[in-house]
C-alpha cells in the first residue's frame, strides 16, 4: 500500500512542552536491517523499513521545527525589546548630558 510521507502527525501549538517522538531502533540498526533485507532479496521488507525510517525522521524534524519556533520568537522579541530600551536610555543620557553641560555635548548640530 502507498503511504503519503507528508501525512505524519504534527503537533498543535498547545503541545509545546510535549515529549519528543520516540525514535528507538533508529540509526545503524535500522540501516543494517534494510541492508540485510536487500541482500536477501526481500525488497518489499526493505521498502517498508526504509519508509518507516523516513517517516519517523520526518516526524522528528517536524517536532523540533515546531518546538523551536516559539523559542526563536521569544529570542527575537527580547532582542527587540532590549535594543529599544538601550536606544531609549542612550537618548535620555545624551539629552541629560547636553542640558547639564552643553560644552561637553556629544551631539553634532547641523
């Protein structure tokens, strides 16, 4: 039977802190099983195992892609907030230093 590789389950935004998909049996043992099936000439079994490995890998990629998105957005938001605060403090500092001691002002008048 034909399985669509893009039909693997995805996480909802409410599942941000759910556990990563279990990928036990992945890696070299699965590749070894696929290789053994090919050597024996059991191409159907090799195809099934390869499809299962690919599907599990795509599911793991989707999980980590979804989990990293909120973290990335939080880092960008904090960076923007910090940069805005730095600009505000710098502007206030320059304004205060130019009004208290105009001869040492760092502002250049046009």
